[in-house]
């Protein structure tokens, strides 16, 4: 099974992305990765779950695991797991900085996720999640492109997403809400950034062949 590295399509429906991307600069992404995620919440205020009354409060930020800095298959796996923890955090808060910690600015679908959740909360809307995203990582493929002298790693995984309800001003938006459940297989391409000493994701797409 092969997926061209230059392919640029994402079946957006499974993660509810329906917005165009304005873009993310290299400097912004590099700056975000240069800032470490907090090891613990700045405050010890009690977590308040999201509801029809309002968004979640005092959500613990995900912590970038040390394994993300390991130039190994285990490091790649840890990065994928952290990425989806960061996505759930962004869904609950509108804060997408943890996502940017492990994504390259060329990852268009990553950027769309970032833009989508920032925009939702800027518009005064919020999400109520029923659980959290879980993934099951399958194959990890290490590759080398001779023409560009580039090493890159592909990771295949399946994902089970929580159902989500969208509210604005206390009113449920049924059209934007999703049922969740297991989605098709996914394909991620990543590179190890020697300068930052960590893995970054530069491609994310659905790969139905992984379901076979």
C-alpha cells in the first residue's frame, strides 16, 4: 500500500472540519514548538466539564512526553498519541498551542484543525465531548527518499472519536454535532526535526486501505 507524499486531500467529514485554511507561518510553528507545555496546570482550580451551560473550565493541558524526543519508532508512536490528546484539549478549550507543539506548518490538515477550533471558541461556541479520542497504532514504516535525501516515517492507525455536541449561547447546534465512533484508518507522515530534537507531523490523511 502506498500513499504519495505529494497527495493533498483529506476526507474532512470524519473530524468535522468544514473551514478553509488561511495558513500558518514557519516562524509561528517553530515558536510554538520552542515553548514547552506546562508539566501541570498553572492553577489547581477544579475541573468543570463542558455542558449546555458553558464550555469546560480548568482543563488540564496535555504534557509532551519525553518519548517525543526519541528518534525511534516508539518516539513516533508517542507523538501520534500526544497529538490526539492535544486535539481533544483544543476541542474543549479552543487552545491549539499543544497541537502546534508537534506539527509542521506544511501539514495542511493539521492547520485546518487548529483554525477550526480556534474559530469556534472565538465565535463564542463550544463543544461537549462524550469521552476522549482513542487510537490503535498499527504499522510504523521508516522511509528514505533518495531524490531529496530525506528520511521520513509513516504511521498507520485507527481512531475511535467521542461524540460531540456544539453549543452557542446555550443553544444546541445539531447540524454541527457529531455521533463519533470508529473512523476509517489513518495515515500520518512525520519527520524527526534534528534542530528541535523531536518528531513533527507533516501529513495527516484518511487511509481506508488500513481497514482491510
